[in-house]
C-alpha cells in the first residue's frame, strides 16, 4: 500500500479527505519524491561527513586538543539540531530526522573517545560504553526515536560483553557459554519489556524491543549446541538468573493480555522460555568439554539435549507466531532450527568423515533439510497472511 493507492480509494469516494489524511499519517506514507530526496540528502550527508573526516585526519596532529573537542561537540549538536528542525508536526519523528539524531548519538560515543585521546585518559572500556548509554538512553524517551532505541539496545549488549570479559568487570565470566547465557537472559527481559511497551504511550518502541529481545535470546542459546561448558561461580549464575526471572515474570504477565493466544499455547510458550533458561543455567553449571573450542570433539549429552530442546521450542515458537501473526518469529525459529541441525551434523558426523560417501549422504541430508524447512516456513507464513 502506498500513497497512490490511498489517493485512488479517495478519488473513488470510498473514504473522506480526513480519513485519507489519517491513513497517510498512521502508516507514515510519503510521496516518492520525498523518499528520493531523503536518499539524496542522506547520501550527501554521508559523503560530506566522510570528506570532513578525511580532511581532519590528514591534519590531525596539528589541530589543538581544545579545537578537536569543540569541533566534535559542535558536530554532535548540529546533528541533533537538524534532527529537531526536520522532526515534523507529529509525535513520531520523520525518517530524515531519525537519521540526524542517529548520527548525533553516534557522535557522542566518538566525543567520549576523543576526550580520552586528547587528554590521554585511561579508563575501563566498559565505563566508556556505560557513559555512552547514559547519554543516549534519555534521547530515546524524549525523542521517541526508534533508531536511537535500536542503537541503545546494541550498546547495552556491547557494554555487557565488555563488562563480562573484563577481568575487573562487575560480573566477569571466563566461560563462553556462561557469557551467552547472560545474553539470553537479558534478551528475555527485553522481550518482556517489548510486550509491556505495547500498551504504553511508547508503543512505537515496542516492536524493535520485542524483536531484539527474541533475537538476543536465540543467539544466546546457539553456543549451547556447539561448545562444551565449564563450571561457573555462583556469582555468574545469579547475574544470569536475575534478568531471566524478571523477564519470565514480565512475559507471563503481558502474555495474559494477548487474546490471540489460547491459555494452552500461552502456558506452552512460557514453559519453553523457562526450559531454555534452565538449560542455559545447567549448561555452565557442569564441566562437560573444553569450553573454549567451538565444535571441539563429539557432541556431549548436554549438547545433544540442548539441540533437542531448542528445536522443540522453535516449533512451539512457530505455532505461537502463527497465532500472533508474527512472520519474523517464524523466520527466526527456522534459522535457529537449521543451525541446530547443521551443528549436530558437524559434531556427530563431521568428526568421522573418512569417506566421500559420508559427504554425499550428509550433503543430501542437508539439502533435504533446507527444502523441508523452507516449505514449512512458507506454509506458516501463508496461514499468517490468510
């Protein structure tokens, strides 16, 4: 549906002028020339920015430190000023406004690094990202900017990654599986927050939060299949369980408001989420294999159990997505299912590939799996769109 379609419906007398305007505002439909202009302005802005960076880098050593910091701050303020000027009349900022605010949020991180470089400040890397988050998160709620919100979610995961890998970090974890289990638990919390935001005045931020949460949760489960684990301290387990329990409680509370889901499927979906988190907690509570090598050796019992439970949960997710009419959940479940099958093949068969016959059989099996998963995905998507 585009602007010309709405205009044809209006010309046919099926909707009034007020309804036409409301539809255009609600779906953020723009004239093609405006889109083309936005692309040109964005491309031109990127070229100008790259040109400025190249000129500055060529003369970097001869520029005084105060001038560097002042220029960085001025560029950041100018980007946000342009975003404010191009915001438009509605509560939701225009696409062009989003671009400038996004650039301004990125320049804030660059300015933090610039101050540290000019004055030779040494600080923990996680503190840099935490300061950056403290600066851009308020913009999300003030500007209701989806792009900055997505940037802040990525920044949150980067901060967690640097904090969990720093030896003096607040929740340092040497285990790869333990680290990804924390990402999965934070992802579940974000998923619950996304469901909660749907019934608030910040509903525009709900979809991106919900999708990011489920994606982070799935990515946090992937290492459970391909890598062994190492017993962790109780501190790491607590760090993982706090957002996990909070997220599960929030999801349980919010799914009660999803009338598209029957009580049976609601309970099943919650059971899957809880089972995945329990699996993540168990996986780094026991020593099973060399944890620092991916695809190391044969698949252990815990890895096999993880593959089975994750795939089973993905099938439940596809059924829930069909009820909620969420194709993105179907696609994500298909990707994770394919990953589990491929990882299992690599671990169980890949280490014993001594003849070409194994390659032929394995390759044929993978091709058949790919066709089956794509057929299943299309069938579910068709039922969603029906």
